């Protein structure tokens, strides 16, 4: 992210909680604008210079579309509910609102595994990690995909993806530059 540090970037973070992360992004991107989105009205208290707060429910596609309309964004961080369906729907809705070369980060992918499954599976369906792994298979495999099914949303998004990377508990998806 160092090349973007002094640029007039626009950042969206889903999940404000105590405000530490959105303030960190505001301080790191010295010429940037940060928008924090959270379901809790109390987080409005963190709004200030170059830091806006939007009240939004990650389980609401209408709210995610409203956030997407605030773009384009250079960086989107999903640190919201961690419920798989919310993560997947947010990604499908918000990724197209990234500028070319923009980065989408999904935090806490460990909720796709082990003891977290009952709390975050949201009634079933693929975990966010499984969904992003399928996206990765499509990006890496390009036109050679055989036997790997992708839903309509992934088929719409994968051509926009430059690359994916996975780190401890985190997925990073970069949009193509052009």
C-alpha cells in the first residue's frame, strides 16, 4: 500500500467497532478519504476530518449497493459481520466499485473453519474462503477451467480480477488495472 500512501485515495471499511482501524487508515493515507460503515449508530462519534461514517447493515443488499454508489474506491476492507453470506454478497456488490488497480481485503477468513463454523455459516452455502478459492481457481485457470463450477456472480467478477492472495486469516483481491 506504500505507493498509495500519499495519493488522494478513497477507502471503505465495513465494520467500525471501536474506530481504531478507520482512524489508522485515515492517518496512514495522509491525503485520503476514509468511509467507515457499521450497523451501530454510536460509531458516528468517530466521524471527523477525512473520516466519514455511514450506517449500514452488511446483511442488506440495498445498504451494500448504497455504499457501492459512494465509490469508486481504491481500497475496500471487509471487517464486518464475518457471516459468510454477508461477506460473499458484500464482495459481489462492492468489488465492481473498486477503481482499476484497487484492492479488496476480506479479514478474519478463519471464521470459515473449525469452531467458528456454527457461528458464521449463516445457514449454509459455501464459506467465504471456499468462495474466494473458487474465484482464485477461475483467475489462475483462466480459460482452462474444467469441472470447477462458478455462480453467475463469480462469472461476472472474475474477468475484473488481476490476482488473489491469501494470508493468515485474510484474503486480498486486486482489480485489474485496465
